[in-house]
C-alpha cells in the first residue's frame, strides 16, 4: 500500500474523547478545590461519596437545610467557573 493512500486521521475516534474527558475532569477537580470548605465538603459528600442530604448534614454536623444550601452554592460556583473556563 503506497504511503499516499494511508489515512491521515486517527483511526480511533475515542482517543480525542478520552483526552477531552481527562481535561474536563482536571478542570472540575480544580474548580472543586477552589470552593470554600463547607461547600467543598457538601459537594464531595453528595457527588463523590453518594450520601443523602441527611447523611451529609450528619457528617458536616449541620442542619439538612445548611447542607442543601452549601451544596446548592457549590454547584452554582462550579457552573460559573466551568463556563468561564469554556470561554477562555
């Protein structure tokens, strides 16, 4: 097969996707690290540990409402940060 007829594109379309996924995970981890401690704890316990709001509030030693508020504010800040990163 002559060199001229070889495909120039990557035969594995998933490779680019894997790179993009890794970059997104890095951006998310960076954004999580920027959160205030209470918000980081609430987000991590809910999303990474899979705890309920009741369980999260027990671990954080706060009310369920405070755990929900911390989680809500964390999500809002993460969205804002990631949208900013997307534009840059």
